[in-house]
C-alpha cells in the first residue's frame, strides 16, 4: 500500500465521494465497533446527502448489542436485497467486502476498517481507509470527527467509546496510543451511566446451561484449550463463552465450537502470544471462511465437510491439533 495521506486529506477524500442528492446506505456486520462507526459516519454525512440508512446484514441478538441500540438510540435496520435500488452509494465500515456473502455484489463507494488486509481479497472502492494498526474502527471515525471539528453527542460518544472498549477488550488484547487518546477524548462527551448499563447486559439467563456444557467439555489442546458446546440456536453464545474464558489466568488461547443448523462455528480468543487469526485460517480456511486478528478469530464451515460417522467435536479437535494423536476424543 502507498503511504497513508494525512487525516485531513482522508476525510476530505471520503466526503468528496458523496453528492448532495445521494441516498446512502452504511452496511455493517453488526457488533459494537461496527454500529458505533456507522453511527459516526451517519453524523458526518447526514447534512451533506439526501438521506442515510444504517443496515445490518446479520441478525442482532446479542444482549449487549441490543442494549447499545436501545440506550443509545442507534437507527439501524435489517438489510434486505430488495432495498438495493433505493440507494445511490454504499459505505462499508468495520469490515471488508469478502467478510460476508451479503457484500459480494455491492459496489462500495467507501470502505473504512481496521481489520488486516488479505492479499487474495483486495478492496476496491473510491475511498479506502484500512488501518490495522488501530484496535478499533471507532478510533478511525473518532479521528474523522475531530478533523471535521464535530463535537459528538453523548450518545455517539458513548457508542464510540464502547466500540473501542469491546474491540480492544479494554486495551487488554489490542490497541495502541491512538485508541487510548480517542477513548479519552470521547470521555468528555459520553454518558458514563449509559455505558455501565450496556456493559452489564452481556449475557442472557437462558445461556447459562450452555456455559455449563462448555465448562464440562473444556480440555487442553496443544498450548491452548478447546470447548465443544454442541447445538446452539444462536452463535452469539459461542462468542460470549469464548470472551468469558479470556478472563481465566494462564489461558493462552481457547477455541469454542458449536453447531448452528448445518454450519460448524469455531470462535477463537487468545492473549496475543500466537497469532490466533492466522492459526484459525491455517486450520479451517480450506473448509470455509476463517481468519481474524492476532487475539480473536472465527471459522465457519458446512457440516458436509465432516465425514460420515465422525463426530464434530473430534473433527474440529483434530484440525486444531493439526493431525496429532488425539486421546479421548
């Protein structure tokens, strides 16, 4: 990539991709960082275009995400393909076109993200701002607001703070000085009581039996640990369990696996001692989609890849161990 131009140039370049008569759609795979970033983009462009819609391509079911939408009044709708003709420009934040099949045929005017670039999936858009050095896309959008001299509302500031907080795990797994400076800047405008209410909305009571299942199945796996939860009605529970395990002292990495309908999902979390995104890709990319950051990653593949008679739990464990002998699988 060529050297990144200064922030002012980036913001001006981004705004120049839009016209006064445009109806714009900001597309996301909804999570706190993505929704906060979309909320910020909406604030940046709302008075410069004819209309702005934030749309999620995934179902939003995690309790913290729902609390964030409710308490911070984030206007977000569920994306449907029939909505496509209603928009002139599409903007993607906290993601890249190859991250979801829903993005595949959409010509994005702008892509703003902090995930690492993948050489085999180049990003094509009029405005591309991808900075993996940052722990959150919310940090990039906070800079956009600062350069534009826009003072965020308390709801927007709280959303951006929460986006940085979640993607850096409170600066425990990623982030640098830029993320910390953005977080401190937002603190002047955010609503701390609302932030606490969202932070206390991480789990649902109906998830507790699945936590129990994960605890009982947890076993060593090389330098890390592996838990199999079996059938789940929603993959968010796997994320919640994996995040919980990061609080266990001495646990270097964990893989939490479950089956959702005809798809096997593995959620990875790590302490950074090994690149967990690369590890996930090496073990599962030939089966489906796999990859992520140094400290968090995800793999998904069809159940059809598992030979008849082989249990999901054993198949995934063998992949994680890369062919090593498995005991008690």
